[in-house]
C-alpha cells in the first residue's frame, strides 16, 4: 500500500552529509532544515566510524550531531548496538525522546533506563531488544550485573556531557561500564606496552565482569591485541566511541582518550573553545545581599515577565523554600531536585514543557537535562560552585538559535566567583539594576535568648488560587495571558 500522506520536503543540507532518507523524513517532520555547526562537523565524520571528541556550545544541537549518524548506521532487528550514557535522569529522557523523533520513520527502537523508576519497566523494554539504549551509569551497571543488558553486540558508545561523566563522582562507574566492552583502547602499541595493556584490561575485566563472562571477554580482548595493527586501528574494529560536551578541560580530554582508539578526531564548533556560551544569551549580574535576594527576584520577574523561567539554586532545601514562597505570593511555579520521587520529577517536567506553570525552581540536577523550547530567562539565584556549571545552566535558554536572558545574583563577597565565571566564558558580564530595588541594611542579630521552642501553631495562609500565574498581580496591560 502506498503512503499518500504528504510530508515536508526532505532537508537537502542534511542529505548532503550522508543522512539516509528514513532519518531525513523524521528530521523534516520536526522542522529540521539546516544543520548547526557541530552537526555539520560531526555527522559526516561519525559516518566513517572513527572515534570522536566533539565540543560545541550549549543549545547548538549536540544530541542530533551524535544521534543522527548512530541511527543511520544501526541495523534494525539485530539487538542492542548503541549505548548512550548521560549524567542525569532528565537528560536520559530528553536524549531518548529526541532520538525517537529522528527515527520515527524507521523500525529502530530507543529506550531510556534510569534510576528512580521500577526496574520491571526496564526489563520489559529491554525484552524487545532495542537497538539504542540511553541510560544513567548507576542503572546501566545494575542492569549489566543482573544480566538484563548485554553489551556483546555494542557497536557505538556515546558519552553525553563527558566533562560531567568523567569527573570524580562518575569516573569509577564509567570505567566499570567501558571496561566490559570489547576493544577498550585498542590502539597500536609497541610489543612491551601491549602486554601491559593486556594485563590492565584483564584486571579491569576480572574486577567488573565477575566469573560469568569475564574469561571470555579477556580472551576476546587478548586476541584483538595480538591481531594485526592495521586491523586494530581500523574504524570497523570493535566499537565506535563518541564523547561530546560544551567544555573540555585538559584533564577530561586526557581521561577521555584513554577509552578511545586512534586516530581520534577532535571536532570543535567555531568559538566553542573560546566562549562556550551562546552569543544570543544576554548575560547580566545584579548585586544583592542574601537577605535582599527574594525581594530582588520578585521585582525582576515583574519587570521581565518571562515566558518560561528557570531559577537555579545550590541546595534542595533552598529550592523547596523558594518555590513555596513564590507560590504563596501568587507566582505559578514548581521545584525539581533530587529529593523528588521520579514520577513527580517526570510530572514537573511534563507540566513545564506544557506551559502549565511559568517558573521552574531547580538545583543543578536539571542544568544538563532540560531542553524545553521557549525558556526565555535563566536566573542564577545562587552562584554555582563550579564556573562550568554556569555554562550549562544558562545553556537552557537560547536553544538552537533563539534568544534568551541570563541573570546572576552576586553578593559583595562573591567577586572572585564572578571573575572565575567570566574567565571561563571569556567575557565580562555587565551589571544590571532593577528599578525600585533599594538594598536594606543587614537584619538585626539574633536575640541573646532563644525564642520559645514550642510556639503556638499558626495556620499558614492559603495562596490565592485565582492569581497563580506570573502576571496575575500585575496591571492587565502587562499580563501575558
């Protein structure tokens, strides 16, 4: 039966990169016309099968850059061939959703596996032998240990946000997973070094695979090392490794190359290594002491009237408290952080994407996992501890060519932290002021005697249910809705 459904024209610019028609059809269906700079660089090189380090600014389409060539090269119906690792659950969900959209007109199956949800769902999904698995390291290790996820057919391994994946918190988990793959770091070595590499791989495999498949994996790795150097170095030998991120320190690049096979192509989108933040993000800082931050935030939201805003906090408790205060003051918002159950986190993200509320209060859990069209404002209520986290936070706005604004609240003691961020992004962030904001003196010190530890209970005031939108307390001419 012929398909008489009309489809948009296939994007010729992607076709010129070697993308197959079934994927082109999916791209056309979601409005992709021209590849971004990182997509134009990475897609044709990835098609050749070499290992790749890819660096590009946040919001420039890195998921499509590695996802499209993988989807073009997997073979439908032959089991799991691609494993994509992400640092957060939200990013795993986002990447899997994007890949499903790209592969909509193919039989390729994509599943996401991550902690916080019942493992029975993963078991059911994996029973259908998906070609692509996207997951967080902890859940992937759990599934490997249970024998539910098989890596014997892996042809592609991708680490998204590799700077986070290879930091101290995830490093051992990544080594655990990658050591189970055939052909780990099988570049050509002089004979004495090859024996050392064999021993290293054997130690890693015994440590992480256990008795069941360890010996077989060691035999396979040894055979590969003893084979012809040209065969070892060919793109077809073993699996292809693609690591991508917005930032690459020298240490992270050195660690990443340990898990890759030469020749490794390092592809850097123009400007990514000089200024990792997108040019279309207008960045400002505002001076405010801790006791004045909330007042400044209310005035800033009133002035800016954001379509969608994300406010970043350092702590879960801080996120909960801020969201509660904003809701009480008539601003429609929700919070997302690690203390929320996974089903609640999923519901919050679904509501934010659907426009059910205007403001999302988040910890850095979400800084790498939110890809929501229309986020117009990022507010750094708390300065991030790591300057590179700032890059990922503000990358949630100005996605794929759109504009956006980013604000950061700075206290008098945080001048050094501001300077470190400016050095990281290679620009000076200008100061801004908000009309009507008058700094207050420090609050009085705590009294000498502690207050009554058991004061009479007071009923919290109920929020006005008729004024839960951001513009509800503003004059009608200023409201968005």
